[in-house]
């Protein structure tokens, strides 16, 4: 019978995933915007993608940490 994971291991996994959320969101925003830029030829589209990825990552982190407070 498998044993339950320790609470510290769960805590580490949860907050490690939060630490990777923002960089992954920024990279995904940049990647999608760069891909779309090849069709639209807008020079500022990657910058807008980075900003959108940053906002999405920040919102996700805020949602997840506020869930911990309850």
C-alpha cells in the first residue's frame, strides 16, 4: 500500500509549480505572438505577447495564492 506523501513534499511541488508559472506564461505569450507576427507583420506583436503572458501568469499566481489563504 503506497504511503501518503509528506506535507512538505506537497508544499514544495505546489510552490515550485507557481515559481515556473510566470516564466512559462511569458514564454508562451511571446511564442504565440511571434507565430502570429509572421502573418500580420506587426513589429510590436511580440512585445504585446510578452505583456499578455505576464498578465496571465500574474493572474494565475494571484488566484492560486488566494486559494491558499482560505
